[in-house]
């Protein structure tokens, strides 16, 4: 699916991605997606302890590992296989999980069969389930496999979040250390004592404060969006790539031209022949050379698959191979003379391989490029959290769309500042590239291993390839990543433990939020009341009808939610027109506007009670729009016009819905007239007195849309015109919005884990942002009904 164009609350696909558009996206992706991979040479060799370089052969062995790791994992696995497993142009572990939810029925997220049935039975629907294979039936039978897949998706998402915290710290600190070394080479005084004092102060005060200042600037820039940041950062990264290419070619020809033969796998074999615990542990640093590969997949939504693939194959991959080859050639030369009087200190750090006469150019470029290098994981973190948020696996945060053309380009302010604080804490607390690198390496390889597992399932269940091919993919790539993971585990006590702390915090947050959301939904389903209780005149409720429209927001799509039945029991009155509105997330990025609204009637026509199900993907933000109320009313008007042609809907039971959104042959049923001078009707706010939130400024003007019927519509029957007139009159009388305010209580005798998860959920529920649907509701028209959920 081509990248969508967002207009208002709707998404429209591009006609076709042209070469000019691909080139533009490729240019921007250099500054966003590939900054991390491009700056990895700054710290890959530098994070390997010098004691692990035993001879000049060691440089050949490590370079051989780097070459094959980049080729097999970044080039073959991600570029040619994993990038094809996108979900309508969106990538990341949660996109893979969403594919499995749609096509293998493994979802555990709150959803409802009624809305699913309409979606799946619709002709030509993209979410239509494929014919069940033996593997799909086996997985559907075992519920434990569903929990395992959700855990893998959450675990992989947490690793990307952790990497977004660690990457800025190691990237900027490595460049700041290079600045400190450049400053120490300057002669400041003829006095030995003064010189030592200055050098001591430089080591103490330059790297960490400089890194912190760059980090603050980097995270402040995030609000401008990927397209602007990419256009600004791309020229810097291109200059950096040209610089390291020139330096590497010089080093290869000047120090050791034979380094090109190190691509032979025999050097890896030699490494394993003389393996030890110390050398095995050093393989964890090699993992850093593929840092940014997972972000390359997660950032698809910010650009396009074609642009990301073309940029990596044609530019990034060959430049990186040259860069590591040139550095290995210099290290090989330095190791050959380490016992002589010409021995070179810190020979495994990149800045030492740069010729002296361009050292200051390197210092400036490395500082700029290292700051940019963190951009890939930061944008990937925004994309992943946005997906988790829409699927009920992350606490409510504000999501800002920074581009009108690329819908996947998002910015999350709350998350941005949280990552900045954690990254600053790591920089100040650790201030050591090796320890931060150990934690970052484990995060990288763990996320890759999760992607391998989920992709193997996608191969079998979605692509419907043979189980043998799926198993070969899992075993081949999984075994390579397992080797690197084992080497990183040996560094657990040397900084990698911090990753476990970050993982525990993020995973607990996501699991607790998902658990609480799921339990609340189950409570709503178990405690809902049938519609006959409200519409049957023999029920004895003696309910009064008052002018206006009442919007009841609920998670259930059949029956009456428990909080509204509680409201009616205490205040037996509701509005002339009652609309039950439910939001249902689908495991896909976008839902077409023509398939978004499902409208149904509750009871007979005289009741004037409707149900509206609003379906959205994890990159749709339909609930954030100011004209959402207008869209629902227009959809109901369209439903009333369509209903006369659908005899089944007139006598259907609760739960039967009609998809609206397509252009009617006779034109619009309701014509909107915008009135910016109208004020909120006070009538809607005086109907109830249960937890009604009062507006502090009731005379405040707000945008209001009025409706009228088309003047010339001979095809409209009198009964339809009468009902539409009643809908318009109710709209003019005022609107009230009913929301359930939940208070969760844990049953007595519940175990510690359940109590802890509910406690975490309640904490975030009280301290996070309000539900999106409540953000644009005028306070004078908002009615919150309290309910205690005992789970």
C-alpha cells in the first residue's frame, strides 16, 4: 500500500510513488533512518577492550565478523526479507504482530465479534481471513501461543524503547570523547604542573557536559517532525559518509591493502579456534555494527520501503564496509608496531585512524553526526509506541502528526522528554562508552531475535509458505543472533544490567496497562444490560424523553453499558435522540473513510436510538478531530437514507450494522452549515446532575455545525424526511455527552501479581492524559457517571 495522504481526519493514498518522490524520501531517510548505522564506526572497535587485540590477526578476525554480520543480518535479513513483511506500509514488531492478529486470529486485544463479523464478511475487505491452514488451526487451538506472541510483541517494543534511551547516550558521548582527545593534544602551558591540571579538567568537564548539551538540543528538535529533521540532518550525514569513505580508502592503501581479504570466513574460523571467555565476550561489541537495522524496519512508516531499501543497498552498506575495512587496516598496522617506540595509544578508537591534518574536521563532523545518529531509534520509538497506544498496550499520551503527506510521521512529546531524562541520567551516571555499549548491544540483538521469531510466523501464517522454509529462516538467523546474545549476557555485570532495569520498567507499564484495559472491557461485557430493558414499555422504568441528542461513549457494541443503566436507574430520563458510540481498533495502520462507520438502529424506528461503531487503525487518530460529532451525525443521516433500501435492517435484531461513508446516489442526506458564532446550548447541561462537570466559562464560544435537509430531493420518502428533520431538531436543541468514570477495585483474595498490575494501571490511568474522546467535549455538556469495577 502506498503512503497515505492525510487530509483532516481522512487518509487518501498516493496515486503511485514516483522516482522523484522516492529519491526525495531516500535523501530525507539518510538524516533520520541511517544516522545510527553511519555513526556506528565511532564506537564499534572502540568498545572492544584493547586487551582482546592479541595480534594484527585480531583486526582481520573482528573485521570478518563485522562484514558477515552486516551482510547477513542488515542486508539479507532486513533489506530483502523483513522489509517485505510490512503492514500496509508500517513496520516494527507490533506491525508483525498485527499481521498475525488479522490473518491467524491470535489477538488478545479488546475487540468484539460483532464489528469483526462485518469487517471480515465484507466483500473485498483487506482484513478478510484467509483459508485456514493446518498451522493456523494449531495455533488458534492453543491459547498459550497467543499469549506468547503478545509477549514477544511487547518485549520487542520495549527493546526499541530501551534502545532509544541508550543510543543517544553512547553516540553523543563517543563524539564528545573525541572532542576531549582533540583538545588534550593542544599545548596549553610550558609548565608541567599547569599542563597536567588543564588536561585533568578537560577529561573531567568536557565529555559529559558537552554530551548533555547536545542531547538537550537533539530532543528539543523532535517537535519539528521527521521530514524537516531529515532535510536538515541529511546533508550532514552525507558529508560524514563522504568523509569516512575518504579516510577509509586512505587507510586501506596506506596501512594494509590486504585487509580486503579479511572478508573470508576463514578468519572467523580462526577466531573460534582460539576462543576464550574474554574473546567471546568481545563479540558483544560487534553487535553494535548492526545498530539501527531494527529501526530501519520500524521507520518504514516515516518514509517508504522502496526508499529505505534503495538507500541502504546503494549507499549505506558499501560505505560502512569500506569504513570498517579502513579502521581494521589502521588497527592491524598499530598492532604490528605496538612493541616498538612508535606504539600508538587508543589505536582501536576511530579518531586515531584519522590523519592529523584533518583531525579538527573530523571532530566537528563527528559531533554533528553522532547527535544525528540517535534520530533513527527516537523516530522508531515514536512509531512503535503509537502502534501500542492504539492497540491498548500503552498509557494514554499525546500524539502529534508532523506531516500532512506522510501519515506515519508522528511526534510524542511526553515520551520524548521521558527518553531525554533517562538518556541524560545514563550519560551522567555511566559516562563510559564500554558499559553503555554493552547495554545497547543487548537491546539491539534482543530486538532482532524477536523480529526473527515473529517474521518466521508471518512467513508460515500470512505468506503461507511451507513450515520448512519458516523453520529454516528461524534457525539460520536465530542461531546467529543467539550467539551474539550469549556474548552480551557475559557482559551483564558490566553495564548490561541497566537494560534489565529499563526493560522491567517499560514492560511492567505495558503489561499492566494492557491487563487493566482487558479486564475493564471484560467487566463491561459481563455487566451490560439488554436493550429491551430500556426500550420495552413494560419494563416499568417510566423513562422520560427530553429534547436534544445524547452521545453515550462505551466499549461494548451490543446492549447497554453498565454505567448508563446505573444512570437511568437514578435519573430515569434520556434524550430525544440517543446515540451509542463505540471505538474499535483494528490491527492495521489505516481504515478507509468509506469503511470506518458502522451504523445500526436499536429497537424500532420510534425509539430514535442508534448505535455507531467507529473503526480505526493504529495510525488513525479519528478521535482527535474537532468535527467528530459532525461526522457521526452525517453518518446517521446517511444511514437513515440507506435504511429504506435495506429491508433487513428495519426488522433486524440488535447488532446488525450498515457500513456508511460512500456517496449516496441522491446526494448528501444532511447538508452542514458552519456557524462559528454559536454557543453551546445550555439545555444539554441541565438534564442530569450525576457528576456533571461544569464549565468555568459557560459563555465561551465554540465552533458549532448546524444541518439542513436538501431542498430538492424527490427520491426521499416522507418517513425518511420526517426522521431526518427530527435529527436536525434534536441537534439544534443541544448535545450531551455521557462518559463512564471507572474506579477499579481488586477482589478480596486476589494474588499479589494481579494486585500489583491493577495498582500500576490505576496509577497511570489517574495521571495520564484524559481519553481522546473527552478532550474536545465542552465541559458544560459533559456528564461523567461513576462506576466501581470490581475485578
